[in-house]
């Protein structure tokens, strides 16, 4: 996990009922004994707390996705808000233990930490070719994040396109494995129940990768 990902809180990864700005007030108090001159004291540690939260969400996925399906197999999962859809990608790259020839993904919207981490995976040589489809909503609603991922993808020579998209897909080509991730979650903090199907099938992979390339290359 990159420093950017560990340092930044997901934009919607908040407990139910908390105000969207609640994380800014989140602190860990370390109180002294009553005998300490001046009374109780506290120290604010938001960065460490945020790192811990994100690390736990990655660890939760590692406990669920312990191995990738073999060619011809499919794995069906229902997540209870303990982890995030995007984290399936770096976890998969860990399990593959080799670079992916190509990763194509479709999401309606995304959080900045995951946009930054995706670019970091490319820079680390874990993804050789990449393409992203995002929703028009994301381009208009989260302009700063959209600019970050768009500039990053284009600077690396890879396509990205905003269009009327609501699909949530990831395809990973790493022969002899051809993985498809079909789920309900966006590349944001997924605090609700989300489903995910992981299939290792070249025909299904080519089906989804094919139409995504068509959209990415459309004029």
C-alpha cells in the first residue's frame, strides 16, 4: 500500500451516522495520571489512526481472498463493508506475484487515494498496460480527483474516458490467468454490503475487455 493510500482517508469511508467532517475531529487521547502537574493531557494522532483503518481494511480482504480461482473457476463473495472493491486489484497482483500484461477497469466514481494508488501500481511495473472507464458524474462531481487520474493516465500513455458508465468491472490479463472482477462497489470506501464475483476465464475476460477497449478507443 502506498504512502498516499495509507495517509488519506476515503471520502465516504465513515461509520453510519457520522458527519462527513467527523474524521477531522477524530483523535486518540493519551491521558496522564491525575498526579501529573497540570492535570490530564492528550495527543492528537489522526494520521496513525487513518493508516490503521486502511490497513485493517486491506487485512480483512487478505483473509477473504486467500487464493485466486484457477482457470475455469469462479469465486462468489458478499462483502459486509469490511473492505473495498479497489483493494481486490493490489491483492490480486500480490497473489499473482508477477506483472499483469493488462488491467482494464470501469467504475462510476473513485476516491483520490485509489486513483493515486492505481497510478503507483503502474509506476511500480505491476501493470504493463491499463485503461479506465469512469462515469460522467465522476468527471463533473469530483473534478479534482478526475483531473488527477486523467492527467496521470495520459502522462503514462494510457487511455481514460468518462461516459454514461455505471459498470463496476476489472479485467486482469496475466497468462495463463485471465481474471474478471464483477461487483457492485465503486473505487471508493465501501461501507455497505457489496457483492463480487471473481472469474478466471479467458472467454469472459475477452468479452469484457473487448467492449471496454471499444469504448476507450471510440472517437
